[in-house]
């Protein structure tokens, strides 16, 4: 099981800034291990981010997103205390979802 | 004796049916997999050149000054290249990041719904020095902006 998603969301002046870090190897399938064998591709393909059940960002990722994908974006509105939920699914069908509260900046 | 033969025939028939079933299952499985690969978005992610990515998206993007793309001019390590895109188009839109020299150039797609700023910042792998593109789809229109980035150590091998 992958480590928890790290979520920081701060509301200020009618805008909420969101930083998300999803611990994941994001293996391309092009790298070789010490024995010279290819390491199987293994990467997050889909990400959904919701605030209070409303979709605020959907992403489709490829193997070319860096290890431990980092997303930073901004949404209009959002109040301190609102719940923000981030979920992902990867090429093995593994899933992870975590949530956090929007904080006052 | 007759009963035995009939049972044998029955067994053979069941065996044949099972094989047929397997064949049909295999065919439908392949068909389903093929259908999945052939949706535009999957083809875009599987495409091996910028041209083929744009074809799969059915896009002929117009260069636009309403988009800004920030990538480092030079980067030591291609495995971690920060990319930031800001669009000045209103309304829901899709933002695509494309790294031209990657084995599969389409890096990511971000769907920006109403109420989210058309802005995204992330980190990508860049195989070698090349142009990075941001392509934005708003309604049926596509717009793009590109910036070159120089990479000392490629981000694919490792």
C-alpha cells in the first residue's frame, strides 16, 4: 500500500490554493534493475480531487509524470473546514484516497 | 457399451463447447481491449510522436499568447522538471502537457471544471533536450504554447 497522500489546502481572499503530493514510484518500464532486467511499468493513471463532493480537478497521468507526483492548483471559493478528497488509481488497479480540511491561510 | 460411447461423445461435445467458449471469450476480450486502446485519449497517451498525439486528439492547435508555460531553460536532471501552465481562456477546459522527445510524448491531461482556475503546476520527466508544449482544449478549439528546455541527464533511463 502506498503512503498517504499529502494534501495542503489554504483558503484566502476567495481562492483556495491546493498542494497535493502522492507518494508513488511512477515506474516507466524503461529502467533496468541491477541484474539488467527491466523494472515493470507501474504508475498512477487517474486522479480525482473533490471538495465537499464537487469535482475540482481530474487528471490523467502517464509514466512521464515524476516520481511522487506533485500537483499545485487553485480553485475559486472553498471555506476553511471544507473537506478536500484526493483519490488515485494506478496501472495495477491499486487505489488510494485521502482527505484533509481546508485551512485558513 | 452404448452408454459408455454416448458418455464419451457427450464428454467430447462438452470439451468442444468449452474450447469454443474459450475462443469466443478470447475474441471478445481482445475486441474489448482493442476498443479501449482505440479511444482517442488512450491513443493519444500511446502515441509515439507529437504529430500522432495531436492526430489522436483530433487537434490542430493554434499558437496562442493567452497561454503561458513556465519550464526551466536548463535542468540538470530530466527526471524532475517543474512545469507550470496558466490559461487566460474562460470556462471549463482541458490542459495537456507534451514533451516532444519522450518515447510517449503526452505526459498528462488535466480537466479543469467550472470553478477551478485554468492553472496547473506539476513535475515531469523529460527524456532529452526538446520543446515542451502546453495544449489547451476549450470547447472544440485547441490552442498551444511551447518552450524549449535543455536537459543534462535524461529522465527516462535512470
